[in-house]
């Protein structure tokens, strides 16, 4: 997986590319994993910062594209821009394998081990961000496992986990058989609060999703994509046959870049609502 798929193609098209980081990743503070407003502000602030760099030639018309957690941030950024960044015009937003309906995402990923890792990341982040203990998710040993997994590991779906990580994931996976984070207060409230509102897009939307994704359940993404279709929003839905979660943006890059180019060109956006 590359950090910015198709970076060379974007630069060759004359785009100013901004790849913002989030608070708490290499900087002081808490990393707001899947906390929509915070990650949206990080994205939009990154665009504003680029506009302040002499020679960057960054304009006010912006297309936002993200993968996985970045897809969630992209969708939130598009919805927050009208209030938080009125100086910017979002011409379109593209998201590859984005978590959208977080209660459903936390319970429907097909790989239980990967789902346990996602739960650990979310629980640890939300516990620190919102100031709530982990006690409702398990006793002290489970709380310690959640903390260690979140603090010491990055999700690498293509690699083999370390022994300690594998054991921790197995123990957490067993605990989660009886705990549904998406239905257990206060976590259910945090999950709902940070889910993407599907009816809130004043610009065209592209969603790319592989039916083989083991982390972000394809059925959840497709159900999300259907809902803006009840509004005037134009939704492009890209199926990624056989693609892995970690390659979602790369596998859909050429289609996405062509779609973005058309948004900057002011062309009418296509819609796949009829087949969703």
C-alpha cells in the first residue's frame, strides 16, 4: 500500500496535492481515530496551509480523496467544509473502502481478528478523546490488551502479526463475542456521532469498494452509497473485483482520477444510483 496512490499522475495533471496527517500521529495530543469533526478539520486545515505556501499555487477549488480511515475523513471533510472552510469549494469527494456507518462497521467485518484490531483502535482513541474508561468493554486484562494493541501496532493486513499481537487479538476477539461496541453505551453513542450522514453531500460523491474487503464490510458501504441517491446528490459507485482492503485506493485510482478531472472540468457527474 502506498501512502498516496497515483501521486505521480496527480502531479503530472498539475494538481497541488495535500496529504495531511492527523493530530497525535507524530505530534503531541490524542489521535482521534474515526472522530469525524477532528479529522475533517485536519484535512481542511492542511488545504488552507498549502494555500499559504508561496509557489504551491493551491487554489480554492478542491477535490478530496481518501482510503479507509482517510475515506471516512474525506467524507466528513466534504460535509464540514461549508461551515468550517467557506473559503474552499469542494468540487467532489472520493472515498475508497470508507467506514461510514460505524456501529455496523464495528460488527460486520468478515475477519474477526481484523475487526478486533479495529475495535481496539477505536476504543482506545475514543476513551482518551472523550474521557471515558474502558471498563464496559471488559476487565483490566482486556483493557490492557486494547491499550497495547492500539499503542504498539499499525494495521498491516498484508503481513504476519507478531506473536504478542496475535495472542492479544485472539483474547480480544473472544471477549467481543459477548460485547457489541456499536450497541454498548457510551461507545454506541460515539460510533453514531462519528458516522457519516449520508444525506449531507452538496457535491458529487464517488465510493469505491471491494466485495472481498475483510475489514470494511462491503454491504455496509453499498447500503451507505444508496442513501444519498434519495437526494439530488450524484453518486458514482466503483466495484473493485477481488481487491484487498489495503489496496482499495490504488486499485481504483485511474477511475477515481478520471472522475476527479471531470469535476474540475465542470462536467456533469455520472450517477450509479439506478444500479445500487
